[in-house]
């Protein structure tokens, strides 16, 4: 059973929503980490993704599907629904999001991002 704990949305007033991609993001954090800063950090990183000509993500919806405590870690399971301005490929969007999240200040034990099926 999948329990939906929360949903966060950020939308820009600029541009038109054209390309929609859904990603599945899993990661692990130490149980003593301040998890309240987590969503803010994600949104900051994802909002900074831009094309070379300045176009960017127009809308981001993040939905927590599952949170599991395993010993010294907490494993999160997210769906990230994005709308990009202009034309871009699904592979480019995946690589760019993975690069942005891997530069995060959040100390992940591990992380995995993939295109949702």
C-alpha cells in the first residue's frame, strides 16, 4: 500500500508549460538529520535548472510516496512531476536533474533518480 504523506508544488509565472516529465527519486538520510530543510533544498536546486538560452522548469510537483526507517537511516521515495519550457529530451531532463540534486548540500547516504514508469 502506498501512503501519500505530502505534496509540494512550485510554479513560475513565466513561460508556457510544454514538456512534462515524471521522475522517481529515492534517497537515504541519516536518522539524526534535520529533515525539515529537505524540501526547501530540493526546490532550490530544481529551480536553478536552466537551458543554455535561459528557459527553465516551469512547474515542479513533488509527492512523497513512502518514508521508511531502517536502523540508522530514513529512506524516502518521491515522485517529481515537472513541466519544462520549450523543447528538451527526457534524457537531458533526467541527467540535468540528477546533476542538480547530486550537488545538493543535503548529505545523502545514497540517491537514485529515474524516469517513472
